[in-house]
C-alpha cells in the first residue's frame, strides 16, 4: 500500500520554464490537496479538489494550475516558474463522508528550486 | 475554518509526558480538532482528532475542554523521535473542508 506518491522528488528549473508535479493516491480517497512549504514556515494550501471533477483555490493559488485527472491523480502545473516558487511541495489526500472524518495522508514532497 | 493558537516552541525531558496546548476559541459546533506532526522535512503525519470527547490512540491522547475552546495533545512517554513541529488544526467534517496549517509548536525532547 503506497499511500500518496509524488514525482519527481527533486527538480531544478530555470526562471520561465514550466513543469508539472504529479501526485497519485491508491486509497480511493475523494479529496486531494496541494501545499507548499517555504523554509522555516508552515504549510500553505495552493489548490484542492474535494472530489473528482472539482477544483478550488486555496490560500496561495497564483502562478499555479491544477488538474484532477481522475480519482487517483491530482497534478500541479507551474506555467512559468519564478524564484519565489522555490519551495517544498506536498500533496495530500483524505476521505470524509457524512458523519465520519479521516485524517490527511501526505506524500513525501517534491523539492523544487527555481534559479 | 476556525483559527488556532499554539506556543512557538516547547521542550520536554525524554520519558516524561509532553503536553502541547492549543487554543481554538472560535471553533464551531461541527468542527473537529486535528493534530499533525512534521518530523524534519518529511510530509506531515496524522496523529489524532476529536470532536468533543477525549480521544486516545497508540500515539497520543487528546483532551478537549468542555467548552471546546482549547485542547491539549499528550504524548505519554516522549522519546527523541518525537522531536518535531506539532500542528493543531480545526476542520469541518465535509469532504470539501480543507486544512489550513498555522505555524505549529516546535517540540524538542532532551535526553
């Protein structure tokens, strides 16, 4: 049982380049999330998908786009990378249904450096 | 989602109980209290959650006050591996409800 898998684990981009961070979960969770964490800071929500076919902005969505490809996969795209997007990116998934709640499961992170 | 307030740092002797406080005075009736921790730069790890009753699992205990405006996470026998940043979060129960992280408490366990 792999849980939440993120690829790649490390990436260096030049300013202006684009890339897509991949996330997949095998727990049949409905909800998926993308967070970023800057050095010495807490996690900030970029985008989330409450269920397949829906996406919503979080606290810091500017400069990013997301795609909920299917129930398993939720990708994060940087169209034109900037040095301010240097961060560690975490994907998470969770399940909640009426009357029951569950914790988030996080991936191990993608460490992105934009030079 | 309600906001939480935690002390920025705490320390505890190895083998003793670590008690981490959290204030969430604006919590609403359908919001749960969650605790997560982040060890070094790994992904956050779920610890425990509760609504109004005290909860216990293999990792920790969660004590929620009767008015639900504050809670305490208890690690009964802290070890060096419990050194981490601990986040207290309030979240609604629906699948659309998202987790907003604060700055957490950095817990240091001293030998």
